[in-house]
């Protein structure tokens, strides 16, 4: 709702238009009238409420006709009252029964709320709500005996005890609704009570017996005041005598709030006393979702504990009524109330728990009289929490580092104002110059360290000269002739003043050693971390120097560092490897060897990293070469990934961090022809005994492209392990195409494959792999039959069935 304005403009003119928006609504009831069933002579008030824009007008109807007070009889005009949306009928009569409607209207429409009025005439009856046959009350407390018959109109009530009418007044009171209150109850109130209800339509009676029992009485309770320490655990004892006919429950409150208990320990002890097994399955609920803890013990060893989760942890103690508080905190202090409750009475007793603990956080921390490294820190003690504050710890942090640093630990402070606990401590030379410091303080008493204070306002120390030297001084590298010096630029917390810069010192220490340091001041470079010194590249390559550094700022010079050893940049190696040769390793790799370089300074001109092996096919240009890096000083290397039966040229060169040296003479060598290209087939596995198998296969014939065969390999490995764990059994060319595999483990499952091999390498393996399980040694009876017995497939199958557990599932499938 409101006024909305639209504005349109261009470079010449602007126009404005506005419109008002209003929202209206038809009537809609927010409060409906409800059906009423009331006794004759009672008063009735009906009220409805409707929302609408604009505001609604109300009208009442009876049996669909407008209800107008002025059109009613004189008697009814006195009983009916209409005030806007409220209808009131005094002393309802039978003729008032009807359907009533509240009508809400505005100019957009109307809405109706409808209800029925039913007038009741009923003689009193206790058929649905008789008095309880037995009622219990405790001495000294009040009891209410409810008399609530159905009747219309409201009846008059008469009470009798042991057939004697009970008068009004004294300890016994008869309320208007018929209930009888006895306050306080005594032993003489025990007896039979009868309630009689009577109206114009009749009367009825109901009786019950009131049994008066002994009032609960504490025989074990906590002391009026308890003092304990933070971190301790205590048990508050609360037990009461009650009548043996009644169940007793205990409720604990902390500062007026009910404690929801974990009764695991109590149930465990109870189960132990009764000889039951006890196991707990915990289900955690929020205290607001599950305000009560329900537990049960069953003899079938099942137990569930439903409990509310809260902190600090409260639980029931060893006996009912005991409250155990574990790992006390300062928040656990306060008033604890134990309530012993039976169905007829309850009593309560309270105790005050005081918790002593480490000090609370100090306040009002500030720093005064700051120098470059010193300050006086002042603060006001926090809560002592029951014990004298004896020592203090002070920490600081600066704009450079956000981590707190301890500058005074377990120190004694000076009292400067005993009336408010104002303290002071003089810090020694622990602060960083030219820094914005914050401080915090922690109190310590006999129970431990307290909470730290909040951070103090920032206070600035004065500038000073540097106290430290840069870290990680070193260097090396660059181009030949460079002495590269590096260090970590000093962080702000160590600069101590603005205008940081450095002075460098260097001198040769081994080759042509110098006695005096050369220097350079890097004033214009500021807080840099590297400098390069030019030296003679012809003579002083890879030469050892001693280097030092000294920081400066606007306040003066800092300390000079200890010297460190730095080498100038390396030059490239000057000699090449000799006696380079190569020989075939297999079809796709070559072994290369050479005579290593004598590792002198003039030869290597630095530190030898390794060798580069350069190779290319004879039919290719040398520019198509490939480089293999052989790291280390060993004079040999293996080139892999080559083409079978192919000639390769090979050169070798040494290299260091500056690069590679001159190349060796080239050497020509050929790789072997292909390894076997076809796998063995017709592989079969036979059981010999629980730890031995016999393997046979059909051999392969190499082609002219392949190297001559050396023999065959049988690879066997456990089925749950990787193929790389396989054990090899060799059968050399010219031997029978069979092998015996021994020392297998009974009960284990294995896999097996067969391949041919030559100097060209291993050939293709048989596929798929055989999978078999070795037999149980307890099943095997007698010795294994001779090998020729297995030539008959029927005998093989019979042997497996008779003497072994199924050995090879796939084998059995193939042979049936």
C-alpha cells in the first residue's frame, strides 16, 4: 500500500506521474464460535472475531434470522446481550436451543460462523466418574477427594464420613465444584467417605475409602553447605523413610531447574545386587525433547537407558536419591534441592555448594613507561574463586605476530592498590622494539592456572638497533663467475626500527685464500634477500668463500653474523667419458658402459650430478636423439623402450648444475630380436600330493623374427596376492614340457601361468591364468601314484575325488 511515483526523462524534458495503491480484503474469521452443550440455568458467552479491510461489521442470527434484542420479550431482553462480536445469554432456558451464527460484513462481502446451542437437563449420576474406591493421603499434608458427577443443572453436594455428615469449616472444606479438601491430614481422617449430589431432577451417591499413611521423613541428607574444588567429583546423599505401601522417587534441582539424570551407575549397582547381567545401550536426546529419563532392567540381559544430555554431567549415585556430580566446574556451584516424592506427599531439603577453582580473568590490563624492550604492566585481580592468587603469567603479541608469547611466567606482582586489587609487574628486556604491543595476564593459585584476561589496549615500544642477524645465510648458483649470496629478509618483529638494510662481507677461504673481507653496503636495496658478487669466471669457478652479513636500521648497526661457506657458480665439465660401449640386454633395451671421468675440480668444474646418455636409431638423424639422465657416478646405465632388432648410436657426457660437458665418441649396437610372440597353450595342472602339483603344456616354435628359445617359466602365486609376488620355475630347452611345483601350502588357493623366454626377453603368458586350491593333508591316504597314471583323465578325476578336496574347479569343469 502507498503512493508509487514513476519518473521518465531525456535530455530535454522530464515527466512525473503517481498512483495510489490500496489493498482490501473480504471478511475472514480468525476466531470461530463453537457448539455449546450447557446445563439449564447456566450463562453462555459466545465471541467471534474476523479480519477484513475495510473493518467489518458484526451481526448475530438465530435459526438464520437476525437476532434483534428489541424484538425479544421483556424477559428475554433482560437475559440477552449483544456487544459488537460478543453474544451473552444469562440463565439459559430450553427455548434458547437453536442454531446461532456470527455474521461479519464489509462492502466486499460477508462471512458466517455457525454453532449449535444445546440445553441439558440431567439428574446427577456417578456412572462415568465415581469416587476412587481407595485413596491415599499422608499425615501432615493436604488431600483433595474429587466428586465430579454428571448433572445439569449443577447439583448441591453433601459429604459424609462413616455415615456422619461433614460440616463446612475447620480442616475440611467443601468446594463449590463438590470436591472435599482436608488440610492438614491426620490419622483420624482415615475412613469411608460418601459424596451425595442432588438437583431438581434427582440425586446420586458415590463412596470411597481414604487410607492415611505415614508422612515421608529424611534420615540421610546433605549438609547445609559444601565446599569443593574444581575438577573434583562429589556425591550428594538424600534418602527418606516412607510407608512401605508407596513407591518413592527422588528429584534433584539445581538453582530451581530440574536435573535430568543419567542413571547408568545406579542401574549397574542395582543389577549387581540382584544378580542380573547388565549392558547399556545409550540413546542421547536433547533435554527439551526428553525431559525425563526412563530406565528398565530385565532378566533377559537386555537394557536400554534413555537419558537427556546435559553439561555438566550429573548421574545417579550408588543408591536411589544420591546425586553424583562429576568433574566439577565453577558453573556447578549453587543451591541443590532434593525432593523425596511419593504418590501422596513430597518433602524437600536443600544444600549450598561452593566451588573453589583457579582464578577468574584479571581486568583493566594496561602497560605504561615503555622503553624499547621494557614496560610496566598493571591489572586488577579477577575473582580468586576461594583460594589466594599467588603467581601470574604475562603474555604479549604485536602487529607483526598474532600468536601470544609468554614474557613472564609464575612471577610475583607488586600491590599498588589493596582496596581494589590493583597489581603491577616490571617486565625485563623481553619486548620487541618499534612494535605495537598488546598484553594479557593470567592468575595462578593453589588449584591451577586461571583464565587469561582480555587483551590490553595497544602500547608502542621505542625503536632500537637490530638485535639479530638474518637467518638462512647461504647462496650459490647463478652463471659462471657469480658469487650469489642469499638470506631471509628480516621480519618486521626483528627490524626494531624503520630503514632496514644490510652490509655483506666475503673472502676466498681455500683457493688463493684472502685474509681480509671485502664488503658492500646495500643501503639503497632496503630489506632485500640476495646479492650477486662478480668474480673471475676463468679462475674462480666453483670456489669456496666465507660470507657474513650485518643488519642496519635508522638507529644504527646490528650484530655481524658468524661466517658461512658459499661456493661460486659452477662451470660445465671440460672432459668427456671414454671407452663407451654397449651390449643388448633384451629385445627392447641396451646396457651402456663407459670409463668414468676423473672427478677433479678442473675436469668437473663443480659437483658431478651424473651422466647423460644420448641415443638415436642408426637410420635417423642425430638431431632426433633422445637423452636419458643417469643420476649418480656409476659408469653404466640401461636404455629401455627400444625397437627390437634395431641398431642404435650412443654417446655419453657428464653434467653438473651448469650443464653438460663434451660428448664421447659414438658407439653402435643392435638390440636382440623379438621375444617369443606366442604363448604356450594346452596348459594342464595335476595333483601329486597336498603340497605338489605337476604342470604340462604345449611348446611354442619361434619365427625368424624371434630369438631362439632358452626355455620356459612357470609362474605361481597366491590368489590373494599381486602377480609381482609370483615364484618362477625354469624348464630349459630340450627338457620334457612338464614341471613339478613343490612346497605349496595345503588349503591355499593359487594362480599359475606359463611363458617361453629367450635372450630377447619373456614372451607372452598363457591365458587365462589357472586357479586351483591345494588339498587337505588329512584327506590324502597313501602315496601319490606315478606320473604316467595321470595320463588317463578318468584316473585323474578319480584321484582328485578320492584323495583331495576339489583342487581345480575350472579343471574339473573341463574334464567332465
